[in-house]
């Protein structure tokens, strides 16, 4: 989605975390494509990874390393996902960690590798070998903006969010960056997202906070229903600030979750808004369901329907397509006469047919907006949930048809 | 998919069945959009309908009428689906039957109505009122080709198939027509398809034959995963030929099923081949599964992936996308090292990574074909199944973005 302004908000440094970015030449020469993130001693790290059965080599290695010791470095390359690369891909991921460890003087298991880009091609090691020393030489607490650019693939804008606030009267800084923007339907994880804060938080508490934040943000978005082999979301707590969060409950923990959740939600929305070819941000809300599962079942069915998505692209209030999706979403005993359909403030369907007061011009007015809420009221319970998605445009096809050429 | 030649094969008349087609002007003036089908007394009719909860008014009426008496007439209009139209839509469907019954001199319940086209707009009755007498005046056993044109919406070519064969030494004629071509993922039913034969077949036997035929044809195709509110497939046996099929078992029944199945499969393939914007016909086969359900789960996940479909459009052997879909398809305990991936005769993936002997040029050669078999070998069982689908092109977006304008 073309933004009015592709500049990032101010990304406040997080004490104890430095980022270095360089152009290593993995795919396109002269493009920032390698990021190293250095963590001060004592930093706690929690992460969630893709649940795709074909987990990329770096995902496997990062998860194993994280289970063994506290990470000191993250290394992220774009241009090549090192996925579907079998045994040699695992070797490449391990070698990446060893190269960085040798340069930085740490244990290779203290390095977490991340890769994003094309699947199924060997990760070229020469750019890695040449790029790592340059990225390390650039390490800087002010390196967030460069890093936000350095992790992008088909994204058209960098994505970051940052907040400074007081919790229990003590300052807290939360800063995060993320990348989309195709193969997006995170499931317990996301595309690459890196969020850091300066409080002291034990790993178990940090993991609980991350789970909460991801559930309400990255796990509520979809661009095309495709879950990547490389999704990962990392939350780091450097412990260099004044705040300390001891337990995974109570008001201080809630405040931490709210702050992290806000950054994650902002990044998640930014990913959808910049979904491949997207021109509209669509919030699909399903209300009046019996349980959360059926609300999400309907919401995802709508969010994945190519017919609905192309109608949004065309700004065409072709609500019959949405109704048809609700009807095929697999809900048992759905009483279609109880269903209502709203686009923003306009009620379109009541009692199985067009609302008496609906006019095409009112529907058209809503569809012309670039952020729209679709609201389906099932009328059979008290539960609601939602997902964010985007439309399906010519550019989605162009971007994905031309991706490797 | 642009066909070399959009002419239909010879559609043999089925004794006892006459078709009349006219331009009634439901949506586009001068376009054949109203078809009446007259059945000789004694004709048996079986049908399957959409399982979408939002069943269009004509589907509800046709099903109710079929349960009550043997149909004498079918009436099919295109340009308007009479779906999402609530109570007034039901009235319009009933009025359609009454108009035809009055003209033809039969009971209104002996008329089955079918509609296809835009959802959510009132069915205009003036074209119906003016068109029905003209369609009745055209009734002809040779009317199949005109009817094949008269039921189309966004289809670019008419779809029909016809066979004459000997069963038990007696001649059997099976002829059918169908329309696609968007909102296609039939589920126990299909888009509109009408198939007739001249044998004498009791209704229960005919219904068993239809179920078999649909399961192997229309229930194995998907264009965009969207199930229509109006899907219907009708099988008619006029009983005017020499053949008689008494029971839903034995070699004569099997021969009947094979003949009907062949016509249905041909129509189903034609629907996918003419899927909106389609340039390629893709047969997604999943082998070595534990059961049919998991084979279809993987096959549909591949067939619905926008990333896979755009890669086929681009003739790009981006097999990593297929692998990623297999990985997210939700199979428990999938051993990725056992998975193989083939494009036609080319093995691309073995043991979780690229096959040693795979070359990009071999993959490219397959992807340039306009009919391709994707074969996923799960390596965990003996069951296989498949679905047909097509690619996702600019034209899919154009057709569906411009549909109502």
C-alpha cells in the first residue's frame, strides 16, 4: 500500500542493544541485506517460530541455540531464506553462526541466525563472510532505522514502532521492527519481527509477555493465507533500564504486556497495510459467535477469499461475495436469517437479504476508503474476534509472478 | 484459458429432452441468457445442490419441487443469481415457475428453476415474462449447443461433452453442458451442470450414479476456493432409449456410471481450464498419504495458495512455495525428509531439499506447459487423491474487479 510517507517513526534506542547493517550482496548488489544485532550481557530473549513443518534451517538452528544459552548476537540476512535446502542448509546456518562468533569472540551457540527471501536456493556464504565484519563494525544503539531497511524483501516500506513510557514511575523503552509482506498468515509466530525493551525481565516472564503480544497482533493478520517457513518473532529485554518485572502477573506485568502489545500490533498492521500489492487495510470482525474458533473460522474465510479481496480492490460493494463466504465457512446450524453484514457504519444485510435502508451509494462510499471494517454479526452467541487483511490487486500477481526473475 | 478453438464437440441429442434458448436481456441485451429444458413424461431426475448455507432462492425452490414430483421443465437464467435476495427472491423464483407452468400447461411444482450471475440484486421479472414464451417456442432436441451458450456468465467458452456408446449391446447417449468459471470450489455439488441420457433409470439408481460421477469430477476441482450459493448439477434420464438400468450395482450400472462420469469429468476439467483468468490446467496429486482426507487437505491447500498459483502463471518453477504449503497444510507428524515433490516427470525435492539431479532448466521446461501435474509424495501411507485447479493471473483480478461495472 503506498504510504503518504514511508519514513519511520522515531525508533528510540534500547540501552544495551546495538545494530549494524550492511550491503552484503545476497541477491541485489548495493541493497542493505545483512543485519547484526549485539546484545549486552544479561539480556533475556524469548522467541516464537513458524509452525510450518518445513522449518527453514536458520529457524531450526535459532531455536536450538536459544534453548541452550542466552544469545549475544542475532544475524539476519535477506535475499535468501535458506529454506528447503536440506542438510547443506543446516550447515550454512551453523557456519553463519561460527563466522560471526569468530569475529565477535563469543560462542557460536550464542548466535541466533535468521534468513528471509527466496526459498530453495543455497545460501551463498561469500556475501556472509565478507559482510559480517562490516556489519559488526557498524554496531550502534542508533542502528534501528538501517536495520528496519536491512530486513525487507518485497516490502515497499520499512516497518518500525517505538514507545517511551513510565511504568511504576520508571521509564520503559520498547522498540521494534518487522518485515512482511507476502506468504503472510502467521500461526503462533510471524514474519520476522524483532522487539526490544530495556527493562529487566526474567526469560519465563518475557516469554509469557511475547505470547500475549503475538496472539493479539501477528496471529491476527493474513495477506494471502500462506505461512512462511521462516517466520520468527523475537522479544529481547536488555535489563539496562530502571524497570524490573519479576512475575508474569500483576499490574506491572500488564503494563509491560500493553506496551509490547502496542508495538506488535502497530507492526502487524503495518505488515498488512504493506501486504503485497495491497491498496486497502481491512479489519474483518465477526461478532455474535458461539466461540472464538468459529469467529476466526468465518473471519479467515472472508480474509482469504480471492473474490472478496478483488471486490475490495475494485472498491465494489459486492456484498453478495462476502455473504457467500459466510455461507461456506462451515458453521453448523447457521441461521442465515439472523446474520447481519456491515461495512463500517453501513448495514448491508439483515435477515438473509439486503437491508431495506441500504443504498448502493452508501456502500460505494465506504468501499472507497482505504481502511475498512467488515462486520459480520452471526447472532448466535456472545463471542467476537477479528483479523486484519488487505485486498488482492494486479500488483499482488505482478509481484509474485516476477519475484524470482 | 484461451482455447485454440471454442467450438463445442458434437452434442448428440437425447431423445425425450428438448432445449430452447433466447436473449431475454437479464443483464446484457442481445446475449443468450434464458434456457428452458422440456422433459418427456417418464423422465427421472436426480440433482445435487450447493452446501453453502446461503442457498439461493432458486436452489431452495428447485430442491423442494424435486422432492414433490417428477419435473417436466427446467428454466435457467444467467445474469442474475437471485441469491441473497431474501423473501422477495423466493417469490421471484416461485413466480418464474408459475409463469412457465402457465405457458406450458403443467403444474408449477413440475418446474425446477436455476439462476446464475450477480448475487444480491433482485431478479428482474420483465425479461423472464417476455423471454419464456420465446424460449418455449424454440424447444428442440438439437438445442444443446445454444443452451451451452445460454447458461454462461464469465466463462469464455461454452462447455459440453457427449458420448454414444453401447451398454449390454444397447445404444446409450449421454450429453451434458456446464458453466463455470469463478466462485468455484464445489462441495457435493457444482456450478450449473446439466447432464442427460436416454436410458430408463429409476430415480434412486440415477441419484446413486450422480453421486458417484460428481465425487470424481465436480467435487475435485477448484478455481478460487469459493463455493457458490447457486451450485447445482442435474442428471436426467429420459427413458426413451433401449437401455434400462434397474439396480444401483452390477456391470450395467458400472457402465452407466463410467459413461456419466466421463462426461462429468470432461465438463469439470473444462470449467477449470476456463477458470477466470486461467492460463494453465494444474492437476494436483497427493500420493502416499494415510487417508483420503489428508491427501485432499494437502491438495486443496496447494490449489488455493495464491503464491503457488501466481508462480504457475509466471511459469516460474518456484517449488519452495509448494513445499511451504505442504508444510502448513496441518498434517500431524509429517516427516519432511520423506516428502518428494514432482512437476510432471521432473523430481524437484527429495529428503527435505532439492533433488541432486534437479536443474532449473528442467523445472522451467515443465512450467512452460499449459497442463501440468504437481505430484506430492508424502511417504506415509498408501492412499492418493487429486484436485484440478488453475493458475492466478492478472486477468483473474481484472475479471473480478470489473465484474459489476
